[in-house]
C-alpha cells in the first residue's frame, strides 16, 4: 500500500514543526514589542499633555500666529 509510505510522512511532520516554530517566534516578537510599547506609555504618563499645549500656545504668540488676547484666553482654558 502506497498510503503508508514513510517518505510522505516526513513532509507534514516538517511542516508542522515549521509552523509551530514560526508561531513561537512571532509570539516572542509580539511580546517584546508589546513590552516596549507599554513601557513607553508608562513614561509618557509622567508629563501631562496640557504642559505641551501651553508651550505650543507660547510659541504661537512668539511667532505672531495668535494675538495677545487669544494667547491669554487659551492659557486660561488650559490652566
């Protein structure tokens, strides 16, 4: 019987090991990237976003993009 030929069983076995190995490697990569992403999120929470907006408003006033009245109104809203 050709259905039980041992040479044909090698290819599915190799394919199974390759798929399992690929899945393990992808899991390691996802966990490493996810860990880095979470650590970056924790670092970014230390500084509030409103501080950045105040700096942007100050820069806009210096560059002449907004008037002094607009600047003071925006700073009051952000404070």
